[in-house]
């Protein structure tokens, strides 16, 4: 029994270490001079990606309040008639992790306990600001861990915060 618990604990420790990584935003389009002077923005979530192999679909709706708050801290306000548009989406990456123990337990419980299936979830968060003619004025993305699942909202919030720190303040 103790031999089976050790590999699972080792994997959990490794996942916990990986989940505390430093967030590094990547700016794919630097801020255009046209971005200055815009304070009002329309929010446009892009369609949710296809479900992963487990059938899970990332919930884009939980990103909207996080983005709204982050943009507000940068001096932007939401307005349905604004020329500046914020497109945002989330790409989910699920990595299955199988942990096998040396021996199957003796009957009556059977060998089904000998393999533990875990999932490591990561996401790439994208934000694109464009004008009414769809010209990109600023774009960035950031990778974030979503594991463990009970902490995924806080991980997404940290990712938004790190990405939005790269966005120029509204004037």
C-alpha cells in the first residue's frame, strides 16, 4: 500500500512545483499609436474551442468579469458603441498523466487500483485590441496552468493581471 502512495505523492509534488511557475506574457503585436485616445472598449469573446478528449470545454464566461475588471484598472471602460474592440479567447491543453504502481493489489479489490489517471490542464489566454475596421492595435497572450482544478480561477486571474500589465494605460 505504501509503495502505491509514494508515486502518486511524487507526481502531486511535481505538479504543484510546475503550477507555481512565473507567468511570461508574450506581446505578438506592439501597441499602435492609434490605440492612444481610446478609453471605451467593446468586449467580444471568441467562440469556445472544441472540447478536449475528456469532453471538457473551457468556460469563456468566467473570463469576462476578470477582463472587465483588469481593463478598468488600466483606465478602459466597457461601452457597446465603442470603436475599440477587445477580442479574447482561451485555448485549453490537457495532458493526461498515468501513474502505474509496481504490482496490482491482491483480490478482492482487483487490479483496477494499479493505475491512477491524472490530468494536467494548461491554457493559453489571448487578448486582441482592434479598431472598427479590424486593424490590430495591440495583441498579447500568456500561458497558464489550470491545475489543480480547484485553483484554476485564481490561476486565470493571475494570467489576466500579468497580461494586462503589458497593455498601455488609457489616456
